[in-house]
């Protein structure tokens, strides 16, 4: 919900920050000279450009000047201190590896001491100015709400916690009797809407159950007479048991989605794919380039058969693909039907080590590069197991909305390996769906770190 203040803040904040950054830089230069430490003027000019570019880059990373980042004071503060910290690390490293030894370290200390102080003052004055605008000039948008129902209560809580919104309150008493049998609003409602308009309310949010949407026209007629904008929010809390989101097809047709899927966003899919490619290339170049030959020799020495084991597994949208692993078992006829169990006599000595350490999964980084898998995602199952579980496990196929992964949220939480009972598989599916609905880039990184930690510690279910 954007006001003129928020709109202007998005442009004023970066301008004032850049001006302050450069003023502090110039002041630090002369203070350093005053302290008897010389700084080459040519180098000073060059580093000033680098300093500005680094600041702009850091603020983009932390979204300091975006609509979201500048919407709340705590986000501005958080983005500011993160940007300063990253700027200090990046700029210091840049100077450290610079071949110019004439640049003074004293300048660096003076600059960041002044910069932190300047930002503290800047943000303090900005906060004070904001409160002055709110208290004296009433820049906040005043809004009211009709609809004492679950959706209305959640909206009231949200509006009441927005610093740029002045929440007037409810205009109804929870009776839910809006229009009479003739389609007319009761006098008490009209008088409350009039009183709200006289108090400066500009927008009225109306939370209506789907079967009451026929009353929208009546609300609009009354609101238009008193210069009030009415915005309707369908209350589906009693109709739909699961959380939902509303989007639009062609800016015309509202679409209700009963499941949040962050990876339906193209930008999120791009981030995930970029991470997959970079991480996989790193593993293949720096780890598998020397480890692959050693493992291959040990596998060949202990049993006859290929180094790699390939098996068709269920991928995204239930499309089969060839999944690669280091062969950890003797060649047998049950590999496509029977899961590995504890003390399985098919497993070779080197295979036992590979499975325990999860090194048998390393060839799947080739699957990631090919686009069949992702580094993080639900683990892929044999085709026969997919057919078995889809019939008995609720929502089992939902996990196939994503590419399968080498590791996943279920695996780092202990649900990996053999599934002796349906309940264990149900919990694995629940974790996979949670990951699908709550994906973030940081969650991706967290799962990778947790996987490495679990590999070092060892896992009871890895056999």
C-alpha cells in the first residue's frame, strides 16, 4: 500500500545516501592528511569511484531502495547495516589486493568510523522526520474495514501494524447483516461510512464471503456518494481449509491457487538453476576430477560390472530420467525393485563406505548439469516405488512438481534411506511439500550446509 511519502522515499533515500557517502569520503581524505598520513590524489579519485560502485552494488543485494526494503523502518535499518558491513569487507579486500601501497590504512579507519556515525545520524534524523510528518502533517493514509470475519481480522492486524497506514477501525459490529432483503444498506452502516469519510478515511476494505459478493454494487453506490474508495476482499477462510493466493490471467480473470509455490516465479527458478550449475561445476572440477578415478578403481577391484549404476527414476512432472550413481552393489536382478536394507548382502565393502558417506551420489551432479535434477529437492524414487506410493500415500505426487534433488529438506531432517513403513514415507512427503511451499535461496544454502554437516557426523539411515 504505497503513499506519496513511500514513493518519494524510494528516490530520496539513495540520493541522500550517495551524497553523504561522498561527503564522508572527502572529509576523511582531508582528515587523514591532517593526521600526517598522505594519500595520493590520483589514487583517491580512483578509489572514490570504486567506493561508490561497491555501495550501489551492496544496496542492490540487500534491496535497501526497493519498494519492499523501504516500506518499513526496520527493513531500512537492517538493509543499511548489512550494506555498510559488506561494503567494509569488500572495500578492505579490494585495497588489500591492490598493488598500490600508497593508499593509507589510516584513511580506511577514519572513513568507516565517520561513515557509521553519519549513517546513525542520517537514520535518526530520517526517523524523526517521518514521525514529524505523521504527527503534524498526517501523511498516512487513513483506512477503515468492514467485515468481522477471519480474513477481516487478519487484515485488521496487518493494517494496524503498518507505520504508513492509519487504521480507523471496523465500521460494523460483527453482525454480518449488511444489505436488507431489498438490497439496501441499513442506515447505521451508511452513517458509519459518512462518519469515516468526515474523519479523513479514504479507503474502505470490505471482507465478504463469496456468497455475499452480490452486495458489492450496493456498497459502491453508497461509497461513491461520499468519495470513498471501496476495495473488496473475498473471505474464503471458511470455504477453503488451506492457505491460498489470488493471481490474475490477462489482468482480467482472478485465479485462486491453493498452494504457494515460490519456484513458479521465473526469477526464482533462474536463481535456483544458476546455483545448480555453479555448485555442480565446482564439485565436478574440484572434487570429482581426482576422486572419480580413485573410486572407479576400488569399485572395479571389488566386483565385476560397470563403475556407474544407472536407473530410471521419476523426475519432475513424473517424467522418467536416467539417474546415475557409483555402483555400490554387486550386479543383481533386484536393483530396480528392491530397496537397500541394513546389512544387505548385495552391498560391496567399498559400496558400504560410499553409501555411508553419501559419496555414491556424486555422479548425480552430472544429472544436475543435464537439467534432470537439482542440487536440492525431493529425492527421486524408482518407477515401481512411485507407482506403489502414489496409490497409498496422500499427496505423494505433489513432490513431483519440482525437479528431484541430490539432497533435500526431508533428508537433512532424518528421513532418508529405507522406508520400512508408510508413515515414514508420509513424513518424507510432508517435508518435501513444505520445501516446495517455503522455498527461498537461503533455505537452499541452509540445506546444503546441513547435508555437509550430516555427512561429517554420519547418519544412522545411510546404508
